[in-house]
C-alpha cells in the first residue's frame, strides 16, 4: 500500500469514527423524549384514544351518530290557528278597489303541522324537547327508529319560561336512552355534534365546536312574544328549524345541550340550552311522578331607564310587577301592579330575571319577606310560597 493510499484509508477511518460518535450523541440526548412518548402510550388505554385522524376523517362522528340516532326522535305537532280570510279574487287590485262591494268574511281556522326534535332519556319513554316545539299543540306524535308508525305522546311537564318540556310515550318495550353529560364541564373549542330533523329531514348530523358559553339572547316568536334566554351554549354546528329540541353532543356521545335557536343574521351561530338545566326535572319526574314548582303568582318585567324616569325610581334595579294573579300568594301578601320588587329575604334583586331564580329555589309553604318600592316608598310584605297550578 502506497503512502498516499495509507493516508486516504486513515481519513476514512477517522471520518467513520466521527460519524459513529455523532450518531451516538444523538441517541444519548434523545432518551428523555423517547421515554416520555413510550410512557404516554403505556398509560393511555388504546380503547380511549381518539386521534385527530379519527376526528378529521369523520370516523368518530359517524360512530357517535350511529350509536345515538335510535334515541333521537322526530316530534310532529298539530294545532289550529286563525287565518285572515282571502278576498274572493285573490288579487290585490280587486281587494284594494272593490272591497266595499263584498260582505266581510269571518275569520277561518286552519289545521297546521309543526316539526321538531327530541331525545329519549329513560327506557320507559320520557323524551326531552323544547317547550316551543309543542307550544299550544293539540296533538303530538313522535317517530322512533324501529317503530313503523308514529307514536302518540303526552306532555308530562312543560315550562315556557325555560323553554323546556318532557314528553311521555307508552310502548311495550324498553327504549334506547341517550346518556346525559355535564354541561358545566364543556369549554369553548370543544367538539360539538348536533342531531335532529331540520326542515323535516330526519336524523341529520352536523358537527362543529362549542363557540361560547353563557350567551343571553331574546327571540321573537311567530306569535310576537319575546322569549328571553340567559345562559345558552353557542355553537357553529349547523342548527336549523326542526333541530329544536334535539341533542347537542360532546365527543363522547353524551348530550350536553338541547338545540334551541339559530341566528338569522349570520351563519354558524346556533344556540342550545345546557343539559344540566333539565336534569333535575327528569330526576324529579322519575322519582316522584310529578314536578312541583314553587309559585309566587306575579307577572313582571325589567325596569328600563324610561320606566325608572317615569316612576321617579332611583335606578333600574328590581322587577316591575305588571300583573298579580288573583288568590295567589302574591295577591294574599298584598303585592300590587306597579310595585317594584327589590329584595327577597334581604337578598337584592338587581335584574328582573333574578326574581324567578330566587323563587324557584324556595320550598312550598316557606314564608318569605318581600321588599318593594311603591309610589316612591319602601314597603315590606310577607308571603307564603305556594304550589304552581297546572294552568300556569
């Protein structure tokens, strides 16, 4: 071997040694990362892993939908309403110029149908939905997967104030139950899945995320009434008419909300009532067979700045009494229209809705102290909480 060849061989050996040292260094500094990865894989059960690929490819959503759809129902309601009689020629020109030539026509009644959604919460057929889905309905039916014909349903409990209702169907077999989650544990950014019957298209699945929590909104109904919601879940999962009453699910297939409303001014803005708002009523209905609500017997509204100025009130705190139900606890206590309730049991009423919240926490038969402003003066009244009659 020549001297030149010997130098070349020496260089190759040195280079190989350096490379071996470099690789050895890499293996030496990375065990921490490797150990963390291995430990993570060891302590996380494979059955509980939900990978991003599963979610993005839709596999997890499809699995959840397949699992829960049998417990999601379509709610059909029938009711009558007054309709304005049409002019004989059905032509605006004739109606404007020849109205006096025809005798007035009586208002007509027409049969209408409404559609919504709901979900089964007990094996014996209790179904949660929105109150506005069954509002003033004269007949209610639900469609359940596995049953060829619609099943008649009756209202076991409904609360317009909270827009919640519980229906009952009577069948000869146990029904699939949708598990209820904990709406206090959800966070903005969590996955959300909505299932319902938008526009009558049964068992439609949409997905998105929880956009925000605690949203207060006011909604004007078709009858011109205003419903006030104070604590809604906002989601960008598509919610449309007919979705109302259906479940909003988390990534584990649990109901965390009751789909309720959609913003007509923008896309991707839907709202749901937190599921925890109805859990207690379901439990009470199961345990006691009825839901008994405490009752004061007043109708009230917020104190606006205009009202405060007109009534010479110091501020807009409290709830303005606009009606008192005859023979109610409020009537017997001496409450009057235009009283402003500012305290219950020495606890201040800052916003009008707080009055309802406080009354709902009281016991039937409990005596309470009510402080009101009447004609600019403070008065203290005593009332005994009653049981809310069915008609209310």
